[in-house]
C-alpha cells in the first residue's frame, strides 16, 4: 500500500477519504444533509467528463415525508428501512432527452442534437454516461465527508410512475446520503486480483 | 467556489487535481505510463462500490506496437492520431460473466451466482456497473497526476473481434492515459445549471 501511495499525486488522506476507508453505509446518524452540501458536491463533480459533454445525470432529491414514503414503497424489502431513515435520498436518473442541451453544452459539433434525436442508441448512451457520472457522484459525496449508500434494489417501473412520469428519464440507482451511524457496514468484501481485471497485450 | 470548497472535507488541491483543473487530454508527452502506475491507480479505485460487489470492469492495456495498430484501426477517424500517440491506451470492457466471481466476492448472498446466471438483465448490469467503475477509474488516473482521454468513438464490433473474442466482455470505452502535451485540450465546455440537474420533492 505504501508503494501504491508513492505513485499517486493525490495525498494519502484524500485517498483514504475517497476510496480506502470510505464505505457504503447502511445506517446513518440524524445529522441533516443540507441543500448547500448537495450543491457543493455537484459543483465539484459536474466537471467530470462525459461523452459529447452530454451530462445526462438527473437527480430527484427526496426530502418531504410524503415523497420519502412514496419512494420507500418502491424499494426492495432489504432497502426500505435504511432508505426511510437516511437524512437524504437521491434518485439518480438517466435523461434520454439530454440531446436537447447539446446546442449549449456541446456547441463545437454542429448538428449533434439532430443526429442524436434520430439515434436509437440515445437511451443507452444516456444510461452509460449517467453511470459514469454516478461514479463521480459517489466520490463527491465522500469528498464532502459523507457516506453514500447506492442501491440498485428498487422497482424501476414504480419509480418511473411515481417520480419521473412525463419525462424521458429512467432511474438507474437510489443513493442514501448521511453520516454513517452505528454498525453502518458489514465487513469489507474482497476485490478481484489485479490479474483478474487487467490483461496486457 | 469558495463556499463550495468550505462545505467539502476534501482539500482544495485534491478537488482541483481530480475535478476542477483536471481536463480530458487529446495530446500527451512521450513520458511513459508504467505498469506500476496502472497498478497503483487500480489498487486505489478497486475499493469503489458496485452492485453486489460485482466489479465487472475489465481492462485490456494496449502496449505492443502490433496491438496498438489493431486498436487504432478500430477507432473513429478523429480518435486515431491521439490514440496512436498516447503513452498507454486502455480498452475498458464490461464482463457479463462477472457472476462467476460472486461466490468469492459476494459470499454473503448464497445462490447469487446462479440467480444471475439465469438473469437476462446480467449484461445490462455489467454495463451499468462497469460505467460506474469507469467513473472511479477516470478519477484514479487523475489521482496519479495523469490525464485521461476517455473516448466512445470506436467500432465496438471490431474491438470485440480483435481483442475480446471468446469472452463475455464488451468494450464500453477506450481511454488514453499520459501527461498532457502542448495544446492538449479545447476550451472548457459549459456544464448544466444546478436547477437543470436537481429537482427536490
């Protein structure tokens, strides 16, 4: 681990904060997560690159008791209690209508909006780039000193109906955010070995 | 920007290194990117979370002149020259056979491998989680003081044929890595406004 650290420009404390000691939390304290904190996180991670600067990630910040109840009803059984108790929960959605913004966010390629409008690959491009941005977002939540609890176990059709009706958006994850509470995580699970991941040709 | 920084635990220099001053590079110096650097990057970002600890991201590190030539032939016209000139290029692939590792990496859910084996959603789950890991990887490349040049413009079928034949892997991106060279990037493109991304309910 020392060797690895020496090869990185990022200082060891930041490495720990973002990756090494950071953990997916399943329990949180009561400390609120404010709109200002969420804004600070997004102001940082918005700079992460996406294909054609497409930025298809959209967020529904679920705050009101009524909205939270609607969301919890759509969560898988094992995710209900922790989602009901989290200080803040985000629905992370991929916006297949991202191309409408291209004339502003990607002006360097004329006709990009119209080419994407006609492309059957647009929803898949939205999902892929939203997932890349979700990676940045999880790092950003940790950069704020908070713990993220990303979850894939929810009724996507129900979330679409209850939160995203009338849009081109599709939920790809639900993420709890807060300070980790007592017994917030299980033992760390093993990672694949380097040679199981990387092949050099 | 000062306000934002104050709300984050990550120090400002690290914020700049990873997000604010970091840029997608289109030109690189001749300085090599070593296997040890790549290993250090992956040893850091491997800790980022994935659904069911699935870790479907696989990397083909394209080093030999022959392999590089094969890859360049599959790149879109505008990506050929920079890929040919980059110190190191990675093919980032999603492994739909990730479930074979679940008995080791996700032992807490018995039967997970078999349930996924039978699931038609497995390739989509692989793509989604690989893209999340690609987000971590881009952050990790920057953490090493290097610039990343992720690209979606390539012949995916050709890359499959030439690099991933006989596997369940599918390329989702190609990423150049190196120190940024002269005129490595264009002007920064605009990001969406906060209210275009976030809705609070």
